[in-house]
C-alpha cells in the first residue's frame, strides 16, 4: 500500500527565508563567499554573562524545568517588564521555547480550524506556517511600500473582519518591514479589538531596536485591552542568542494562561540551562541592549545608502528591527535570488536575500520584492549592496 502524508503536511509552505539554502551551500562548495542577508541571525556577540551562568552549573544532571518556567526566571522577566513600566504578576508569564513557541501557543489558544485571523502583510512567515498547520485562515490587510508599510485606513482594517475572526496579529517593530507603528496606529488596532471582541496577538520581539525618537509602544501598556492582549516575546534578538531558544508568552487573560499551561505541559519543558542563563540579562537588560540602536541604525543607513544608488529599486527608511523590504526592477525576485547564488559572483562573492513573495498571504503579491536582514557590519553591508547593484546590472541584461 502507498503511504500518504496528511494534507496539513502537504499544504504547509517552506520558509522563504531558508528555502534557497541548498543553492547557497552549492555556491560555498565552489569557493564563493555568500553574504547572508536572508535570515535574522545577527553577528553581534552574545553577552558574556550568559556563558558564565552556563559554566557555573555544577549539578550532574540536566532535568526538566517546570512547564511554564522556573519561578525565578519568571521573576526575572517581571523585572525586565517593570523596567519598561509594565507591571505583571507571575501568573501572567509563561516561559516558552523561543518566541516561536509563544506564537504557536497563542494561535492555538485563540482560534480553531476554520477560524480567521487578520494579519498585516507582508507578514512574519512563522504566522503563515503555523496557521497552515492549524487550519486557521489568515486574512491579510495589505500594507504598502510607499507608506513605509504603515497601517491603511480604519475602514480597510475593519473590512477584513468577519464573524469568524478571532484575533489580529501585529508585529511591532515589524519583521519583515522594520515599521514601528505609531501611538495612533496602536490605538486604532486596540479600539477595533475591543469593539469587536478580538484578541490581539502582539509580537514585540524587536521592542528595543527603534531608531525614531519615540519608543515602540507595548500593547501591554494599554489598560483597555488588558484581556485581549496575548504578547509574544523573545530573548533571541535583543540579547543575540537565537540558538538558546528562550522566549515567553504574556497575557493578563486568565483563560489564555490556563490554556497555555496545558499546551506547555504537553511539551514538558523549555530549555533548562538556557532559561536560567538568560536571568542576568533580563534583570539588567538596558546594559545589554543600549548599543543595539546605534549599531543597527548605522547598518540600516549603510543599506539604504547602498540601495539609493541602484536604478529601479524602491525602498524606504525602516524605523526599527533590522529588516527592510525592497522592490527590485525584476519580474521574479525568487528567480533573481536563486540566480545570484547559482549563476553570479563578483570576485568570488555573492549575496543571499529572502524573496518577499513568501511574506505575503495574497497570492502573487511581493513578486518583485526581497527582504534584506541587515545583520552584518556596516562596511560588509555597503559591500554587499555594491554586489547587489552589479548583480542587477548583469541579470537585467541577461534575463529581461
Ligand atoms: C517577529 C518575530 N517573532 C518571533 C520570532 C521568533 O524568535 P525566536 O523563536 O528565536 O525566539 C522571530 C524570529 O526571527 C521574529 O522575527
């Protein structure tokens, strides 16, 4: 008898961030250096304090941690939020295996198969992957590169809501656009959620990385949507420790937290040592995050400067995180990205970007766009933009 996979397995899309890796590996085999601007994996060192905590662990066994995290780790997250001016009780926080698991739990807690969730596209790809896995329909509200991917009208947002809508997902500062939503925009989303009885899944993974004078506003600071907010957070980017796999889910809604406890009991425990090792960073987060703004602003400027010299490219100046969506003068950015890895090099060097089509829910959107993650030093980024410019010149002559 022939074996057959679930429809879920067949329908789940591959990550647009990772799908071109085999071409990058093949390029590297040929001795070509690949500048990785496709994935949000920063090159900034993980704080020493993290490794000191790991080294200090002297017990002979690494056991499970409590399913929702060690009380002292939860306490450290409370301290972190208190420094942001957000008061939480220990019951409002559950430690997760990265922010990814917090997204996973949040979606599972608020929507059943066939339910709808409103997202702002271009959207962070894990929402798309998980929604497919769970049979949740994502209803996109399309944002526009010309507006720096800020919110459209109140009417456009409300127009996406149906009787099956359960939540709105908002990532602020945004991956993949780098947009930091204003107080007015945050209030609009909160107002709609309150009025329509919707959850807000607020992903604030990049909270500290904001280049404008005004900081990113946390949905946890809005009293009127206390019960609506399910917050996704992560230690990965602010402490440069993506592989430690520590994040948390925060909600003041007791039913949400009771459900999340059951989900986390199902997976037993988050990483034991890593959650302990994040504690000193959380207790004193400013010390470890204050340099990020300066560093990423310099990197953003290097990318935008580099892009501004390339004919036919459209971009804007992102206000936060470390991503920018860029319109290229090509018909099929996916093909161009693959071509850069397979057929092109400039003095044995090339660039890997993420084709942006996979960040859109609406079929056919984003075909000529890429996402650049500015996760290398500013000089390397300037060089990578020069390579991109040369690649476009050759590609347009050869293919178009
Ligand atoms: C917007 C956003 N949310 C959540 C995550 C998940 O982070 P992690 O699972 O590494 O904590 C990421 C990672 O890139 C992200 O960009």
